[in-house]
C-alpha cells in the first residue's frame, strides 16, 4: 500500500469522526442498548432453542434434569412442560434460573414465557433410542426447533423434509396435551394439574385406569333409555292398539292380550271373533355380556370372523361410528327361536325363526382408542380395538332392524295357554343336521276334545284373567317334537310363556312403558307382545 493512499484514507477517517462528533456533540455518548421488537411465537421458540442448547451443552445437571423430567411422563409422553418444570430445583437453583445464565439480555426468558405460555420440551424415542438409556455425560446432544438444529447457541444443521435424526435430540414445541384452565373447558376435576393448567383429555392423565384412556365419545354408545338395562319404552314405540288394550284392562293386566286379540273395550264385553290382523311377536331380547366370547366362537366362520384386527389411522381420530365400521367385518350372530304350541288340527306344531344381528346391535361394544402423540418426526397415530372385557348388554329390537318376528296367531279358544320358547345361537354357515327331541306338557282351556271345533270359552278366559286357572279347570297333554339345529350351536334359553300371566305391559313410569321380561335358565332375556299388521308395516316403512 503507497504512502499517498494511506494518508488519504487516514484523512477520510478523521473527517468522518469529526463530522460524527459534531452531530452527536462532543460530550454525548453513543447508545449502548438496542431497541427490541415484539417477539412472534416462532421467534420466541427459536430464542428458547438457542438458550436451551447452550445450557444442554454446558451442564450435565441440565441434561440429567431433562431426562428425569421426561421419564416422569407428565402427560403419558416424554415431555417436559416448561411452565411447571421451570420452578423445579437442580443444583440448588430453579431450572428457569439456570437457563437465565444463557440469556442474550436480561429478561429474555420472561419474554419467551409470555409469548409461549405452553412451552414444551420433548425427547422423542426413535427406532432403538430409549429415553431411559439417554447418556447424560454426552454434551453434544442438539436441540431441535422445527427443522433447525441448535448446538451451544448456534444452528449447526437443517433437517430435510421428513428427515428423522438417528440420535437423541431435545425438541422445542408447544404442548398439545396440556392447556390453560378456563371457565369454558369441560374437563372434570380428574383432568386438573393445578389451579392454572389442565389436561386436554383423559388420555393424557398419568396413572389413570385404562378404562378411562379412550375418549368418552368413542368407548361406548350413548343411546336412548329403551336400549339400557331397565329398557323403558316410549309410547311411540308401542302399537297404539296395545296401548289402548292396556288402558282398557284397568287393574286386570292379565286381560291385556285378550282385549287386543278380540278388539274389546273391557272384560265385561263378550267377544264375537278374534281379529285377523293381530299376532304376538318377538319384540326384543338382550344377551348377558359374559356370553360374548362364547357367541363369537360359535358365530365365526372358517376364515370369516366377526371382527377385523386392530385398526390404525394417522393425523386425526375416528368417530365411534367410523371405528366400528372399520373393526366389523359385516358377519352377524344368528339366533334361532323355536316356538312350540300352535294348533294345526289335532296336532301341536312348532315355529322356527332365525334372527341375524351384527355384534354392535346386540352388544354395547367397548372401543379402545390409544394415541401415539404427534412429534417433530411423525404424525399422531390412533389405534382402535375391541375390549372384550368391557362388553355391555343392550336391548335389541328386531322390528327396528327390518325383521319380521310375528308368530302364528294365538287363538286361546284352541291353542294351549302356554307356548314353549327355545332359543339357540347357531353357526350360520352350517346346515341343520343335529337332531333334537323335545318332550313337554301343554295346557289348554277347551271344553271339548283337544283341537275340536269349539266356541270361545268365556268362563275359562275369565278364570285366566283372574289368575284362577288350575288343574281342575284345564286339560293337559304331553307332547313330543323333533327338530334340527347346527352342529356348532348353543342352547341359550327355554321357557314357558303364558297367555294370561305373561301380560305384555307391566306399568307406566313417567310416561315410559315397563315391558315384562321372560327368562329361563340361560343368558337371554326376552319380551314378547302382540302387535297389529298396521303397526308392523309402519315399522317396516320407517327403515
């Protein structure tokens, strides 16, 4: 460099300095602080990633603290929720105080906290990397925010889209499992962490019973009371003719079926003929939940099960209806009802009725939802399965599902006063090859030869209505019948059903009808009641 050039540059520098002095004043000091703009949420998390990376690189105590906090699984994941962790102690100082040693300026941590109130640090488990095996003596564990990797305050690498590191990282993010408490949130007391924070959902609450891990909207059906244990039925679901007959029966509930069949207004009115459009039907039935596994074994076909395996989806959770649709194959249970006790000339004949129903119609299936939480490297993943230990009962109404469960007309003038009902669950793929022989006794109130041409026995009917039928005013006969069922089957009930004593309506409770239940020695409860053809057609066209 020449002397002339050096002298010229020196003069220029001196002139610039003098000019600056004139502008500022010789005694005026240059500003020593910078004006800070308001942080965005992203900028705040970037700043926190820088601070945390310095602390992680500098202190084994910080690395140990983060590991232990993650292992405590505050939300069932390996997360360190900063608003709570910041006040915990390491090396006789709070975690926040330790981090403040690495601020670029005083108060930086407070700015970050104010901007990101749900600040979180996550330690992902990737491939064989386990949080429990993280080596706290390793001072080269980076901090990750979005795709930027920080070490000791500097960005050292940028991950490509969908790139997953094969080493431990501390990931800065906002919590998606914990939220600030407010009056609008619906979480119960079990979801509260403290007076300021609560879990977003039960699935994040540590040490909760497994039965609470699914969202309440998924695990069980929330259905009308007519499907529940008590099975109260609204009047709109009962044939108006039956409602009328029940109300006309007054205190004589045994007369309800008789009044409906003969279209009478009271028991004092003499009948002319039986209605041709009325017959009893299998109105509903309910299966005990402990029978589920046995029924499943019978219903499963060869390579054709009732259920698919566990179902997994990413990004968003399924509704209960969506989960059920994925879990079920469409295969159904098959129930065989045998009803003995209808006259055909001088013979007593039996009726057979098969009712098919898929599992979710017969049982309130317990759907379990488990969630793998979203991280920097993967989407949320939801897995759905049937919890066979959580199966509940519910009433099944065949008419509501398009089944015609009407029986032969019950002519009390000629038919026995009791019908024998036998119920099987059978494998729908098999033929009916297994021979069954039934021997039972029937009782009838005819005044002439069994099955003869007789008039309506009004005197015996009134005895039945008043509960005064006995062996002295009835006739009995032993009957033997033969039929076939599938080899793979189970007899799940049999019982006698009486024309008078098993009346179709018990009482009315707060506008809802209490329907009697018949149960023998098996796992099924059944309600049988008379309906008209008009009501049956109405139910059919409602489908």
